[in-house]
C-alpha cells in the first residue's frame, strides 16, 4: 500500500469542506492551511496537520487488509486571540463532521463515518474518531484527533 494514496484521500476530503462555515469556505476560511506532516516555521495559525501514526497490515485473509491510525492536529494561537478556544472548537467540529445529523449517517463534510475512497484498488471502511488528545503550550492550543480506518484490496489471481 502506498501511504501517499491514503494521504491524498484524506487531504482531498478535508479540503472539500468549502461550504458555509467550512474550513476552506471562500473568503472566510477557518484555517490558514492544511499540511501533510510538516509545516513551515513561518506558517500563521490556525492550521491543520495530518499524519499517519501507524499502518498495520494483515495478510491472513484472502484480501490485503491494513488498519490505519492517523492524527489530525489543530493549532490555534492564543496570543491576542480572545476567541481562540471558540475558533479551535469550530475547526474541530468541521473535521469531525455532521454524520450524526444526517439520516443516512454519511457526512456531507468531515471525517467521522466518511466512506473513504483510496486510489489503487483499495476500499476503505468508514473513518472513525478513535481518540482525542491535547498538547497545549503556553502560546497556542494543540488538539489532536486520532482517527482509524481499515482499507482492503482483494487481489484475484
């Protein structure tokens, strides 16, 4: 499995949040950027960084199956920002999505319960939020959402 294909799928899903209140809504973006693993030291907050934490493969079945755990980190500056906590909350909500508000439970935005599509013949299970963590510093909030999914590929000889 090429993890870049997985990263591309996650990136595309998060960047697609362009509707009203979305992270990338034209002219009223909630974030200054979305990054895969690394951020320029000059990047202004708030921004989002995603990274694969683990990709454990099991070939004990007729299909290749990989359990992927990944982090989505949200950074919001506290300096001179009286609404930093509310700003972080709005971004976290958009990342989580609206699956529980939709009768089909398929979100129109966000990651939780999204049926991931990965290139290269891989099929993803629904994404699910697994854990939430924090690593706040004096000058900024740092929220970490941990998501998981299973992806599989059935190779017929």
